[in-house]
C-alpha cells in the first residue's frame, strides 16, 4: 500500500475533532436504530474492526466508508452540496476581484457612468447614493452562457447577499 502524503497525526486539530464527532454521530445513529457494528459493517462491506474505527473517528479509514455511513443514516443528504461551487464564497470573491482588476480604468469609468444613466425609476437622481446599478450587478444579470453558468448563481448570491437557492 502506498504511503499516505500526510499522516493523520499532522492533520489540523479541528479536522481531527470533526472526524471524531462524525464517528460519534455514526455510532449514535447506529445504536438508535438498534443495530450492531457487525450489521453495519456487513452493509458497508468492511470488517467489524473497521466499523469500530469509523465510530472512534479514525482519520485513516477510507473516506468512502464514512460517506457510506452518512448515506445509511440519511440517503437523501448530499455531501457534495457542502462544497458546491456556488457556496464557495471565498473563491467567488476572488473571481470578482480578478474580473475587476482585468478591466482597464477607462472601461471601469465607462461602465460606472453608463450604469448611473440606467438607474432604476425609483432610485432618485444620478449621483446620489443608491441611484446607480452596480456594475457587477449589471454584469451578473446580463451576462450568461458557458463562461458564466458555473459561477453565475454564486456571484448573484454575493451581490445580493443571499443564498443562491433561496426564493
């Protein structure tokens, strides 16, 4: 078996604590269902000692075994949703900063002056706070297509300070 890149002892303490908590939660779920470690081990396709290691929160157990336990507890949950691109606000903020920095000062000035002319009817006269449409809001509402489809919901969430899947 190939050597692991990072030994579990080198993981950040918070990561180890979360894995331990995950193991405890798995043990609680199994016990609440009145099932034995051997029963769950058989369902998972692992040995009973491996099931015991999962419940202790051993970070060297294969991730797939933990994911299978999560699925046994809640088949409708989506682990991948936890780190879906539209929820990665840090990366989205960097993408917005990158887009801003790529614009030349002339283009930025033109975009700001054009957006001030297109103020919504209830926004008041141009030049007052809140009267212009943000260039990024304008960009997020007008630009679509393959280049924007992967980041569009997340950018919209950042601009609107809301969750992209909320109504």
